[in-house]
């Protein structure tokens, strides 16, 4: 048996509107039991008091949140199973409790592994705050998933620059999906990875109001625990294949293939929905010139269809990066990116930049860069923010404490 008590205060600032803040006092009790060797059963009980600032930055709402959670982990030989269920209840003051003040989330993973093969299947069913299209874009609503919750994303996070240009932004309040990941290593030199994921909202909606009033009604479906590829459900799917080959002790190569499809449904004008389909081939080559010096070349090619582009909906993007590094303290990189599209907000089609990084100590690194960088979304662990385009010179100092 293991028991723990946690407590802390959180000050959260919105990524999109940094001036909008939320504060929370969080208390948590955790209990784990291992009745038999292969099984662990646990429970969490979170109690939090919070204050959420509205989008207008003028008013705020006090709330009380209660989140009980139960989970289990089963590990036997080559098989691993983990499941977790959380219920969320929020009471707002002075606002009355709305219908969406109660939500829940379920996550489960099943893995099988042996010497040369690993297979993992994940499933998510997040319903922490299922609301209609007229409320889903309000990130300041107090009944949404709270900032200190951190469920698994159940989508592959990419290191590829071009694949990351159109990330899937996980909607933890209303998303159901699954992911299958297979890793196979037939020998010490070759690794193969196959990944496939799918996700969507739970329901579609229809306007039942009398013009000009807009009233959205949910269309219930008995299979809401499964993702749908229908446009109205904001579906997303991806197929990804990657091979890593260590040809010699000095030469390494990685070749991948990604096919992604994402739809952002426009409830008022369905024909104006955003449909993005990308096919990307990232490649990486690394060669050790000596025990200290390494040369790395990255070449990525992407074909993109975006229905919202006004001038040219089918475009091609290309990214090239060349890095020379001296282990462990110095690296120099040249990056170039090209597109034949005409819808970038900056009006540019070419970005060229260079960067030099020097590690002063194991905890302190100085980086100097000059040139142009393309803006866009960046996502980490399901949290996404927009990075603005950059053109010029900058110096960064990164210290770890």
C-alpha cells in the first residue's frame, strides 16, 4: 500500500491571450494497493478552488472542482494493461451550475512486447465539457477541462518540421479516438515503426432555431464511444511509417512517410469547412566524420491540399537542414524552407537562416541565430500555441537549474 497527499497553487496564463489568467488552489489524495504481484489499483481525489477570468478580461468566475479518479495497472510477462477513469464536477459562483458542469474521461492502453517486437494500442474517450459549436471556441468557460489535468494525447508527436506545421490540436473536452503503434527490429541495424491514429468529436449538431435565432441541438448517436469520419465530427486520421537503418558505425539514415487528413467543420457554412490533406516524406542522414565531429542532413518534402487557401489549394513545401556538430559543446546549422504556395501571411516563399549553439556548461547553452523562420503552430503534449514568424538576429541563453 502507498498513500500520498499533495497540495499547491497554480497561476495559469492563456497561451492565446496571455493577459487572461486563472488561479487554482489544488489538493489531492492518492492511494495505491497491490493485492497481487501483477496488479496495482489506485485512486485519486482532487479538490480545487479556482478563479477563471473571462475573455473580456473584465469579469471572472469563482469555482469549486472535484475530480475523483480510479485506475489500474496489470503487468504479466509480455503483456501490460493500464486503464484510468476520471469524473469531473464543477460548481460555479455566482453562476448556476450548467448542464456541462459534469464531465468525465477514460483512457486505456494495451501493450505487448518481446525482444524484437512491440505493439501498443491506445483508446481515449474524453468528455470533460461537451458543448455545442457556439460555445466550443470559448477557452475561458469555467466548466472546461482544467489546466492541471494532463490526459494522454493518443496521437503521434512528430519531430519533423513539415509534419508539425499542421498539428492535430487535441480537444480534451470533446474527443474520442484510438492509436496503434508497432515497432519491429528484425536485427540490430534496422528499426521499423508503423503508427496509425484516428480521432473525432462525439456528436454532430443541427440548428433548430427560428431565423435569425441560432439554437444548436445535439444529434445523439449510440456509437458515440467510437470516432466518426463524417465531416461534421471534425475527424482526424494519420498513417505513419518510418525506418531507421544503421548502415555502419559511422553512417545512419532515417526515412519516413506520413499521410494526414484533418477537417475543421464550419457549422454555419459547411462548404467553407477547412480540409487539410498532407503527404510528407522526411529523411535524415547522419555521418560521423570523427569521434568528435558529426554531419547531419535533413531533407523533407511535403504535398499539401488546403481548402481554405484562396490562391492555390494544392501546394508543395520543402525543408532542408545541414548541421555540423562537435561533441559535446558546439553545433552550427543552416536551415532553408521553400513553398510554391501564395497564402502565407508574410507573403514569403523562401526562408533561410543559420544558427550556432555553444554549451558553456552541462546546464548552460548560448545560441545565436540570424535569418528568417516561418511561423505556425507548435504542439507539445497536446498543448499548442502559435509561433510568430521571425526575421533578424537573436541570442538565447538556456539555463537549467
